[in-house]
C-alpha cells in the first residue's frame, strides 16, 4: 500500500489552522497513525486509529478520515509544532509511511 | 518509565554483517510488540521489521532474507541481525515498542549504520 502526503511542505503563522492530507493507494479502513518528528529526534506518535489522540498530545491536534483519505489538522499552530509529520498505515503487515510534510513557522 | 537504547551501529563495508541491539527497560520485550524502523539521511521513515509478543515476525520486502529480528528475554533486549548489507541500508535505525500491532508508541534515540567501502 502506497502512502502519499500533501503538501510536502508548508509555512504558516502562529495561530493558523493547518491541515495535512494523507492518501492511501487503497482502502485501509481506519488503520492510520500520525507521527511528529523534530530534527535529530525520534518520531513521536500523535494519533492512532485515524482519530484517537494519544495521551499527553495537545488537543489542538486532530485526525480524521477513513478508507483512503485522511487529514491531520492543527487548529492553532504553535512554535513547538515546527516539525515533519508522517502518516503510517497498518492495514496489513507491510507497514508503510507517507513521505512526510514539513511544517515551518513564518 | 519505558526506555529503549539502541547500539551496534557503525561503518561497515558492502556485503558485511552487523547486529543491532535495543536494550529495553520499564517493560518486558516478551509482552509487547517490538519493531525496527529506519531513516536514511535526510529521508523519510521506512518500516523494517516487527516482532509480535507471540514471537511472530514480519519484514519489509527490502530486507526479507537478509535481516532477522530476534529477542533475548533474559536480557530484555531486541536484536536486528543484518547480513549482505548494501549502500541503501545506510540509515539511522530506531527500535520502537507498542502495546498493539498497529503503531509505534515509544522510540529509542536510534543508531546510525553506514554501509560504505
């Protein structure tokens, strides 16, 4: 299953609403997770099951979608949200990640 | 507190072998799902291998037949034996753990493997 993400990068201002899209090459139901990675650090799991926010993750992060189309929305962008975001499917055991979306602060 | 510490990376010639270790603390490697994920320099994430708590293993096509995931319960350590290494295996290798087979919840800091002559 191939995963694509759009955009590949974006620049937004503090307080902006930011939406990242992830698309699967075929239906993956809700077996979709989102990760945040900052330079030189390991990824951090934000959302699993397409929309379940992991404990401790700020509520400004929201995941949605099912089937082939998914979104990660940051409702009010904060300075610490500058990072690369990856989606990952677990519909089958050939797990795969999207290519990533780099979010920068203007 | 869950902690994972990878080791064993380094510079290796093409065709060589290397064994990575991931020492776990705060939980038992036999009771959770463990995995290896890699990231080539400046690139995205690539899943490499998964070991279920049952011991069942899965591999990415890119490493199948060359890499082997295993665990030592007495040492509470996960391993990745990498044989027939190629240049495109150059990456930071992360181990990760999860309470289910769907995602990667906790990650180590990673160990760099460089395959070059």
